[in-house]
C-alpha cells in the first residue's frame, strides 16, 4: 500500500495557508474569514489542535543534531497514536466545510508554502504509521529522510531572506518607507486586536 499526501487533511499545511490568506486579505483591505477559522479550529484542546501542535513542533525544530532529529520523529509518531482518529476525521471535515464556505478551495490550496515538503512528509508518515494496512517500506524511508533533512538544516536562509528584505526596503524613498510601515502596522493592529495572545504569537 502506498500513502498519498492530501492537502485537504493536512492540518499543519492548512494553518500555514490560513496565515498567508490573512496577509492577502489584509492587503486587499477586507475582513479575513481566515481569522475566524483559526479561532474556531486552532484553539482549545481538540483532536485537531493536538495534531496541529505536532506539525508546528516539526516546523519549529530546525538546525538540530542527528540524534535529536531522530528522537523528534519517534516522539511525534508515538504522540499521534494518542489522538482519537474518529474525532479527528470529523473535525477535519468541519474545517474543510468552513473553508469551502469562505474561499474557493482550488485557489486556497494553490498558494505556495515554503515548508510544504516537511509538512507533506509529516502527513504521509503519520498516515503510514497509523493505518492497519501493510504499507510500502519506501513510504517510511522517504518521508523520514525528508523530515531529517528539514531538521538538520541551518537557519542561514532566514538571515539571507531578512537581509534581502532590508536591502529592498532601504531603496524606498524615506517618506514612502514611513508610510508603508505606518499603514501595515495600523492595519495589522486594527484587524487582529481581538486575537488571543497565543494566536498573536503564532502570527508574529
């Protein structure tokens, strides 16, 4: 049996897409349904939130050693078995239903996410681990390798991206820089003032 990645069932990927959608809606000067969806499905102690925290843990651990990387994969797999699959399936169905009511799903899932590969590998690995069917060993190997590559990466790319942004921003006229910063800051603070502290931390 082979395991295929499903964007519609990947709670980690959907969260990343929602965050990007918030930014897009803000730039379009309209209220973002994505904020409401995050509040509804990504807070509390639900099965969906428990699974999302596993994805979030993967993305937050980068540039670690080999032993820690292997330990993370083992721990995540063990914790995933404690999540009730029936409840999780229902909550994912409701999440997709909510997305469909507010966005064109084809457009929504066409947004590019930088961390797509580790998120997809994580989904496939969990699916392979938690299915009663016999899974092709290649599925385990390939997805574990992808996750290990993610964990062992350094954060040098973040520094490079930051330098690029600063360089581009510095080319703007002084008045334009001040205006751009002021508008973005005001819009962010105004639109997301009702978010919980932990939600603001995630968006930051």
